[in-house]
């Protein structure tokens, strides 16, 4: 089968609530996939290993594996703690070695990065960021995270971005909700994540009607955050994924409010005239995560 | 003379109020320098050309020229408007061609970038950012600007960063000053630039005593901005230059408040334990600007 489809890659989208494992090819086609809840590291990673073992028997050997994981994590191959989760509120996962159990079974290169950097790489390879060298992939759901490419390479630096935790203007007159981030209270994530919406309005985001005032306020905070990212990074495009951004009414609001808050300061036609192609949803849709892991596998090779 | 000192480079630090022109060598040594007020583009650039013509007669030919300029500007060599200033409040400089008059006289490569990207490159070459691939250079003075390297290359993306214009939390109870940015009111620059300090407190920043409450508030805003940049970019170091940051009492306050506002969220010893070497002044001091221009010249070659 390898003769026909070329190399095979394993991808793991490691989320805080569920793991998605898939085998894909160089074209970003998924040949096999499974998903299961995230429990303990031992149990969860054993299920991932079991899936790949089984698949390689029918599909053929994997050329490499990519893991796009929740964080914070250590993505630096030169570090002794490469492939580990850093201190996290998620029970049992602090200092968990994610890459180790895979490496013990599969003697192939293993890529490891944040879920958002993975998704960014997938969008760059097959989706909404093809041909760009500097862009952001933002996810707004249970948490808020951001990654991307700058100068053609994934963002790392000291560790990796934590875009959900930037401070934002927060008027208590406009919005008395105090924010729900355990570290920073009313940071971007504390004001605009799915759980923040639920706590502020007393109902899950997906149950709020499209004309609920929640969406205007949500777009307000997202637009302020985008202005912050635009002024800091000067991205060529911003991709917004995650459950909250899937509400069809919110993207036009975000675009309009981003233009308003930038106030024509950044003189680029991409923002002034073509905002609809500047702030976009993921082209890979719900597959952005696992295809991102496949893209990390390819890059590891 | 070239035999002894190697190649010679021309550097222009193009500021909003003054131009500094210099000839330097590969070691970052300045062999000749002049400074004059920024007037009209024609007159100012003619003085720069005149200086380099004169110097080459005694020192020898220039291998390349670098311009580190106030912005906004077009730093993309592939663009038709490369080397131009973009729309700016500075009278006479909108759409000014900065590189053209130099190219008309000197048949050498000409580098062109923002003043802060230039300063960042200079600090990377000879100063406080040697060996790093991802860091920020921030200047806080008449305006606030930021640049830097990400993944080993200068930050560009869509255009170039405008770090002074990120939104920040602003409590009117704590600080009733409404901000003085003509575009955004109370953005980072609107709250924390030199003119903002002067307008808020009724006295120039350099005349305020070291125990004036202005410095605590100033450090508060700078720390919030640094948290924003750290969460967005994950820099390995932050260099803070500019007149305001030269007050010796402010850097310790900024370091302490940055740790406080991050609240140990970014688990790196560089921030948790070694903040004194994470947030630093420019090693090149007052020469960071013009040496940055020399570094841009070298890179253009």
C-alpha cells in the first residue's frame, strides 16, 4: 500500500479531554482514525501505541510520528525534558513524558509541539495559510491558545506562545464578570473562553441564540486581542479555530471590530480592504488538529 | 585603510527629530560620525549623502549602507515601495523615498528597516542578544516601538511590528489620564511614552524625582506590555532602550512587576529565577541606534 500512497505518517492530536490518533499520507489524506477520552498518561498513551501497532499491520510502517498536544509543554529537541508536559492543572499530567512511550515502540522520528503550532503547520501545508511565512493560528474554545509560523518556522523562542494569557482592557461597567483564569483573572482566556462565556451568561455558548449580546461582547474581546497580536507580530493572516469561533455570526463581528480598534493605524490593504481574507476560519475545519499532527510528523522526517 | 580594518559600512539612524550618520567596520567600531536635525526629506537625505561622499574620500569606499529609520515604512525589498516611509503624521515625510537618493549616488547594497529592528540586529551582532534566535528590542521614549528577531530573522510579516499600539488594561480609578495616542487614546504608547508621562504629571519625565509615583505607574504599564509580548512571542530576552528606560530606578520595578503579572504562568527559569538577565538595557547604550544601521548594512551585503 505504501507503493501507492507514498510515505505513511502517524498523528496524535492530544487534547485535554480527548485524543485523536490517525494515519495519513503526504497529501494530508487520513487513512485510519480513532478517538478516545484523555485519562491517565499511561493508559492514554498505551491506547495510542496500540492503535498505531494495529494500523501498521494493515497499512504498512510509519515513516514518522507527530504529536500536537495540549500544553504547556517542552518542544525543544535539544532539551532533556523534550516531549514532556510542563506543570499543568490537568491531574496526573504534570511532567508526563508523552514522546517516551512512543519512542520505546516505534524507531522513527517523532515530532512534538503544541496543538496550535500543529494546527498552524497543517493549515500552512494544506489549508488557509499556504505560501505565507508569518501568520497566527488561534483557537478559542475550552481554553484559548495561539501558535503560528514566523519567518517560515514554528513559533518557539523561550518555550512557546501562550496567547490566551495576554492582558486586555476590561471595563467593569461594560462587563462586570471578573474573569475565570486561575492565574490572571481577566486575561483574554479569562474573559473570552467557552467556560468564561458560560459563567458570565449562565448558559453554554452553543445554547445562546445568534442575537444574544454575548456574541458582541465576545467579538469585542477577540478584536482587542487580534489588535494586540497584529501590533506585536505583524501576521500576514489570522486563522481562528475552536468551538466558539464556529458560531457563524461571530466572524463578521470580529473583522469589523478589529478594523475599528486598529483605527486604520496599520496601513495595509490586507487589513483596510481585504479583512475577509485576513481573518479566516481554518480551511481544514475539524481536521485541523489531527492533520496538524500529521504535518508535525512530516516535518520531523 | 580598508586593508587594515576590513570592509567599511555606512549607517544612518533616521529619527523623527535627528539623523545620525556613521561609517563603521565589521567589529562595530565607529570611524566617523555626524548628526543633524531631521528637516525635509530632500535636505536631510542630501546631508547624509554629502557626509558619506566626504568620508569615502578619506576612509575608502563603502561596501554597503544601512538605514534604520522611524516608521511606519516599507521594508520589503520585493515591493515597489521598498525604502519608502508610509503615511506618517510627520510633515513632509509621507511617501518619502529614503533609499532612492542614496542609491542614486552609491552603487552598493542598501539595507532598510525600522529603527528598532536595526537596534535589535546591532544588539544581536555585538550587544545584549548575542547567540539568541528570538528576542525583542523595545524603545520607550518620545514614542514606543518594538522589533526583534524571531527564528533568527528580523520581524516583518505583513509590514513590521507596531508594539507601542497594543491595548492595555487601564483603570481610570487608578490613573484618570485618558492617554494621548491620536489613534488609540490609551494604548501602550498613549499611556507610557515620554509625552504621556509629561502630560499626565505636568513635567518632563527626566525632571521627575526617582521616588515620584510616576515611575511606579510607568513600570506597571511596561510590565503589562511585557506580559503581552511574552505570552504572544515567547522571547528569550527583552531589551529595553529609549530615554524613559534610562532612569536607573525603573528597571528593577519593571522586572518585579512583570513577574507579578505573569504570576508564574510561564514556567521558565529565565523568568522565574533569572529575570535580571531576561529584561535588560541595551549593551550598546546610546550607540545601539547607529550601530543597528551599520548591522543592517552588513546584512544587506
